């Protein structure tokens, strides 16, 4: 019973941090601070993944997102030096309230639909027996290299195309 | 007890926050980061469904989505760099040559 309570505390802490830092990310005017809040949000989401027994994918999320993607964002923000004259103000005036209303409606609708469908079927049963290693590296890797092998191999082609594309874009930029 | 709906609601709120950011900001990099937040919200929902049904296929899907997100970030930021060198700005309102 003690461990169960701890799970609830960790869930609300992680969920609050994830949502709060995502809000702060959107609200920030300085893109560097936004990128740092995005790291915080992603780390809290990794905690939620671990609560859902997705240990391997949670570790990947931290490595790929917080480690690689946000670093790439920070590189570009610092290279473009967006402070000062190139700083872009967010949209203002009545347009801003229409946009906030639209996104608030999207969120309210999603939350309403999920709350409508919540019931005993949504309870997360504890994993026992054969499912005890759910989400560990070995079972996920076995699935990745057997049932989803084609998808995995096609991803390598995607990465190759992305590398070539990024190099071509960056090269044209420096040539001018 | 925490059920799947709690995680799904967190995912929905994160998605809505991402939509807000993508709509109200005019900075291309901020819009791009908001899109990444939306992508992450969808990933959280997929992981929740995987746990609900006890099927690790969802973990594989999220693994592939993360790869796609990395590729997308590399190409998207390359595009933003090119746009910046052409126009000297990352203001989305200034890229309006497709407007009629």
C-alpha cells in the first residue's frame, strides 16, 4: 500500500512538472529559456514513461530528445542569435485571444472525451508472471528485430535521406 | 489508484499546450518546438495504450517515432537556417510569398 501511494505522488509531481514547464516553454519570450523548459518537460515525461513500465523507451526519450534534439535547437538558436533586432514578438491583440480560445477548446474537448470514456476498463492491472519484464530492453528489442524488422530497416533509409538533406541545406546556406 | 485515463488526460493537456504555442508564436523555432511538444504528447498516449493492452508494439512505434522526430528536427532546422540566410528573419509572418 505504501508503494502505491508513492506512485500516485510521483505521478502528480511528474505530470504537474511536464504540463507546467510546457506552459512556461510556450509563454517564454526568450527561445533559449524555452528550449531549457522543453528539456524539463521531456524529463518529466520520461518519469511518466517509467511509471507506465516503458523503461527502455523512457531512457531513449531522455537520450534522443533532451540529449540530441534540444541540443540541436539550442545550436540553431545561438547561431542565429535571436536576441535584439531579430527578436520576434508573439502575435498580439484580439487575434491572440481567438487563438487561445481555439486551443483551449481543443484541450477541453480532448479531456472531456477521455473523461467520458474512463471506467473500470481503463485501470492498469499490475504486471505479473510472463509480463513481469514488460518494457525492458530485451523484449522490446526482440519485437523490433522480428515482427517490426521492415519498419526498423526503412527507418535507416529515412535517416540517410535526412542526413543528406541536412547537409545539402547547410551547404547551400554557407555557399551564399 | 492511477488509471490509464490520468495519463491520457496529461497527454491531452500537453497536446493542447503545443497547439497554443504553435498558434500564438510567430517565431519559426518556437512553432517548431511546439510541434515537438505535440509529438511527445502523442507518444505518451501510445505508451499508455501499450501498457493498457499489455502489448509492447506501442513501444516499438514510439521508438520509430523518436527516430522520425530526430530526422525531422535536423531537416527542419536546416530549412530554418536557409530561410534565415535568405530573409534575415525567423518571423513566420514574413514568409508570405505563397499568399494570394
